[in-house]
């Protein structure tokens, strides 16, 4: 993430400051494009302006923020800013312009495809049109190119959430779901923008009896380059599930390696609620340690929610944890703006790794889910 003392840093590592235009308000029709959904509303409420800067940095097309003089402050993201058309002498509102310097480079060249990834556990609870509209608004606020949505396990939830998302604006009607898991398993449903990406192949791989690994090979329309995306929602619990988490790390890496060998060496994103919140859990180290068929780098984490990128294949431009997202989930959405490194050398596809034995043994019954399998969906 960007350091607290700067809204981005220049290539030499020196702080690059945001430019303040005091008592200036830029909004739709007056010098800026409103990036919020619904228009005219703030994206978030923050105690610190640096959090507002981070939200803008993690939003495609954001060039500036408008903040109120209240405490906590209200944060509004703006694009296509023309200061001469903004409203001056607007007491109580200040506009900050993002530094016009290259974003910090997390590795990789600057000529690859840029995209925004999201992981969001929406909490399986009340499934009503009102709540689905709020959850859709949380997604629309971020406008991810690809997302893993956890705990939307019924066809009814998927249909209602997508319908609500489409209703929020013409520019949101291209969102579509990749393949769903069978039998209402707890998975990491993949949501993507069909106007930018197309599904080459997708599926859901059942594991641990109550779970499924969602995956999709997506093809970028403008460049014909591929991306492998994985969505997960692992078993919750303590030390008794760590062995299963380690097995899952190997499963993800082996599946990605096999897909690379079969369809081309596409870079890999892993998104999801991994239910890994203990520093003693060995599974995260398995993903990043270099011993598996595919090695990952942690791009962003909040509590048990993770975004991983394949090592050496992405530059991480910005990340954020989204506070005060509508919808009433017990998880905060997390986002990362990343750039696929088109200059990375593509070698032979990696070989699958041997599967470790979990503790307890694989013959034991897996621990129960934090919630029982969901009931059949209500009639729409």
C-alpha cells in the first residue's frame, strides 16, 4: 500500500504530494466526472485523508478527491478533472489532485494490461432485494475488472446480485458470472466484465466436502492475453484445519500449472476468504515459499481476505481495504490495482507438486463449516 506520508512515490522514492485546491468543489457538470455510485454520494467516511487518497489510487480513472472539512471527513472520487470549470470559494469542500507521477512498481514492466481485482465475502444471511441492492452498490463503487464473491452460494443470490448490479448504470451491464459450483458448495464465485474479458474456460473443483475452488481462464479483448483467476472460501477453524489449507495451496498451484501447460502460460490471480488469520498457519508460507508448482506474492490482505498474484508476473499499483461498504457484511471488500507484466519471460510450464498429508489425516472427516450448507433458495 502507499505509505501514509504520501499519495504515491516517484521512481526515486521521494514523496509525491497531492495538490490542494482549498474551498474548491469539482463534481459532475462542474469540472469533473463523478465516480461514485449513486452519483453525488461519498464513497466512504474516513478519519484520515490518507485513507481517501488510497481509495482514489485504487480506483481506475480517479484523478482527484473532494473532501469535506467535517470530522470524520467524507471522501468523493473524481475523474477527468478540469479545475477551471470547478466551483471556487465553495466553503467546506477541498479538492486534492493526485500526483502526476508513475505509480509505485511492484515488479514488472509498464506496458502490460492493467486491471482491478476485488475479493468480497458478502455474508450469507438475509437474501432480499434491498440487501442485494446494497451489496451491488458496494461492488459498483469499486468497479472491479474481476472479483471473487464469497457466500453468494445460491442461484437466487447470484441472479439477484447481478440484476441489482446491472440496474445501477449502463456501464455496469457487462458484469457476468463465471461457472457456478454444484450443489450449493461454499465457493469463490468469479465475477468479471464481459466487455473487457471473455471466458475461455471455467469451472469449480469440489474439495473438503462443503467447498469448491472457482476458477476461470479469461481472455483480454484488446490484447488477446489470458489471465487465470481463482476464487476460494476455505474451511474456517483453528489448527485442526491447517492441514487442509496446506492441501488446498498445493491444489491451487497444481491446477494452475496444469492449465498453463494445457492452454498457455497465463499469469495467475488468487482471490478469496482463505480463513487464515493465525501467523502459525503454514499455508500462506506454502503459497509464497517457492516450493509449489506456482509461487505467489501477497498483494493485499485484510483479516482473512487475501489477494495473491503470481510471483514475477504482476506489478502492484495500489491496494485498499474498503471501509463502510454498504450491504452489512462482516467482511470489508479488498481491492488491488495490478498490471500484468507483459515483459516477463515465459518459460516452460511448471510441474505439479506432490500433495502433502493434512493433519488430521485425509481419511478423517473435515471439520464442519462455520455455517451449515445453505437452504434451497426462496422463490424469486
